[in-house]
C-alpha cells in the first residue's frame, strides 16, 4: 500500500492511493497547456517515482532508475518557469 494519504487534495491519486503521473493524469486535473511530463504529477513541477506511483514496477532498481531519469525533466521544468519568477531571466534568453 502506498502511504500517500497526506497528499490527498494535493496531487491526483487513484482509489488505492497511488499517485497518477504523466499520461495517467486526467485532463481535468491538469492546469497547463502542455501535457504532463512522464513522471510529473497533477501538480506541475512535482514528480513521483517508485512504489507510490501508479504503474510502477515496485522494485528498488526501477525506482532508482526512475529517479535518475527525471533529472532532465526537472531541469526542463525549471527552464520553463525561470521567467515566471524573474521576467528578466526570460528576456535574457
């Protein structure tokens, strides 16, 4: 069982409590124009990997690999939002 009760109302979860990511996030829960990235939750910029994620393989090695693979997505997200917090960064481009 995933221990994600504290995330209720924060990110989208299924009936068993597994966190929905990527294509599993329903369009009504997704606030942006782009699609969620592979391990991105219904809260943009928040990623989930490992046993708590719906559809994960539930193995340590898989969780480690998922965690390592999202680093590129984190950098992509931060690049997208850099100009939101500081408009000068966006124009310096």
